[in-house]
C-alpha cells in the first residue's frame, strides 16, 4: 500500500501486478515451393494410414475452356513432383475432395469421379445449369457437395444423383462440410449453412472474394482470396491477415491444409507453383 498526499487529501493506492496471458502471433513460414506445374488451382491433402501425398488440379488453359487440357498432378509432402500428369483429359479442374478410394473434381459444369488407386476417370456427373463449378467437399455420410460460383448455387451428389441444395449463395466458392453444417466462402463473407439451409455469418471484412477454406482446429479457419491474400479466422469471427502477395501478382487460390504436419499448401495460379508454409498458431 502506498500513500500519496494531494493537497489536504490522502489517497491510498494499491499497486498490484497483474499477469495477463501472452498470445503468440499466428504466422506463416515458407518451407518449399514446387515449380513447373500447369496453372495449379487447388491442392488436396490425401491421407490413408501411412500413405500421404498432395493432389493438385491443373487448369492448363482458360478457366472455362472445354479443351481437354486440364489434369491433376501428384506431389509428395516434401514438394517433389511424383507425377505431373497423374490424371489427364479433364477440362479446367478446380476444387477436389475424396471419400474412400474415390476422388471428386469440379470441372466447369461436371463433377468428375476418379479412382484413386488407378487414376482413371470412372464417372462424369453433369450438373444441370452449372457454368463455373468451383470447390468440392464430402460429408461424413459420403454426400458430395459442389459450389457453382457464377450461378450462386450449391449442388449435391448422392446415390448417383445430382440435385440442387441451395441457391442465392453470393459468389459461392470454397466449401467444407463439418458435421451437419457447410462452411462456405460467399463473396467477402465466410458463412455457415445449417441443416435448415439458413445462411449464418461467421466472419466478414475480407478485402477480396474468398477462394479456399480450411479448418485448422479449435473452430478456427484459414481462408484464401484468389488475388493474393491469406487470412486466419478466429472462432469469434475476428480475422487476421497473414499474407498479402497482391503487389507481386502471386495468386493464392484454393488452399490445402495438413493438420498432421501443420503445413498449408498454396497454389499460385499464374506462377505455376505450389508453395508450402508451416502454420504457426
């Protein structure tokens, strides 16, 4: 206790030391860069027991051109390219997701099903009215969901049938199924779509439209915006800018995240590279 005399008044002050928690900043640390890819748009982390690798969709042409030039590359987790043309004969493939031994790829207006063991296309599911299918996710029941950015819709594939799930989702792009909910990048807002198809805001204030969405634990997310932005999104809706490569014209498209190694994989569309970062959180 310390006393201070102010004129005719004596004021007693209690000098206390308060230990406030110190939070380390979330950062990205570059680990490696894979080069000489063919306009990479999306990275998917595949894990099955001890087997793990990356799949990279390669547009290799115009994003809406049905030219058969697109494909998928297979890359090791250390950045070595195992097979540049692991799958060929696609058009402009973008987002991907897998369940069991089947890979699903958004390809302009068609959802393509690929056998992961043989790398062969086994089915093509046309999506009625679709013009720019963008990202794909699979829920715990094996239902496949795909966004169509231009028509602002979400479709699903179940039991071999494609149906519309939701419309009027602004610039619907990145999508992740978590439990019975869908997390969607909708323009400059990250939203949650519940079982009743309500669109509930999670976070907003992104400088550009959202592209990729990845959960990173504890209710937090990593979000990319195609022109060259990567954000960390906290459970309470706060967003933090981790990377801005817009001035260098290095695009950050549909990201992939590996929770086992804490590595973030970023496709750099026009640079023909994929860059890996350690996420320190």
